[in-house]
C-alpha cells in the first residue's frame, strides 16, 4: 500500500501548525517563517495553544508509557480534518510513523491513526501540496544543506530541500561528501553517547566547511543546534539556519517605505 504522504491532495484552506519543542524554545523565527510561507500561499494557519512535545525523546529512550502520556495530550488538539504541518522531519516522523504503534491496543488508536495520516513535514507540504514557486530576491550566495535522518530515511524527503533551494536563482547549493550522514545529534543519543556524537558532528561540519560554503541550512532544529554549537566551539567559519527561515528571508522582499520616507 502506498504511503498516503505521497498521495498529494489539493491545497487546503486551513492547516494546523505543530511547532515542536526546539522551535518553541530556541528557534521561534523558524516557526514564524513557516507560518508566513503558508499564509503567503493563501492558507489559514491554526496554532493549538495546548501543544507541547510530540513524545519522541521518551519513545526513543524506551519509555513508552511516558511517551504515550505526552503524545495523548497532543491527539486532542487537532479535531478538524485538516492537515497538520510540522517544521521538523524528526517530530513529523514520530507523529506519522510511530503514533500508530505507540497507541496500538489502546482506546486512542483511531485518534492516533487520524492524526498520523494528516501529518506533513512542512517543506514537503510547501513543495508538493502548495506547489510553491519561489522568487529569489537575495544576493548571490552559496549554502550547504543538511537533511535530517528522520526526514531523509523515515519520510523519504531527501530531494525536497534541494528542489526548494533549486528554485532560488541566486543560491548555489554546495556539494558535500557526507550529505547522507547523520550529524550525531539524535536527541538523547547525543547525551548518552557524547564521544560518538561529537565525532560525527565534527566530521559533518568539517565536510561542509571543505566545500567552501560558510552557511548551511537544515530541515531540523536539533541538527541546527548541534552543528552550529560544534562549529562555534571549534571556531569553524560556519553559520546555520533552518531552511524555512532561509526561504522566507530570500523571498520576502524589502519592507515597504512609508510616506515621506527617503530611499537610503
């Protein structure tokens, strides 16, 4: 049976936005950029105020009862039959792929199946449901791209980021030798296995720096935090952004001038 995520529906009038913990706590600008991109496509965005964590950290650490308790609170937030867009392949993969297993043999199974079937990673939604067309208003630049393991392997979205960046006429995508490799974050993996995680992120950052790019974009805030943190500590000349922030900045244009205001 085909995965419903590949059966692209017409563009909807409304969506739910699930913001993720890292967007909420560390990278709110990425969430706001995603919302603005959706609104520019004519979509009304609803942000349920009761949302917290998707439950993935507990789930991947083997604490399934605790994960289920956290996830159950999220199931109640999406009563209408609208798509649920998530600016993270990691959280999107958890909700889409693992909620049905997490709630198997529970009274919430049908609710979990309904939520899982409506979850979309946001760049995939913009490209393949909204059919977004981007006009690059920025100066020529070169960036590298890191697609998270969950987006790449669980959701099959390795081509989405390059396709979106390919619409930006003044952006050159740097080719890196470790494009498919993990950055080493993995949520609790980085805490439980810091030496292995540190070696992985070191190789990933060095591979990007070797391309000559001085900026990278990524589809997941966990990867962003890990890679930027390592680059800063190692004094590597590399900065990073969530791809949603990058796309919005490249395409929003300058702010309008007020009456009587002179051009700089």
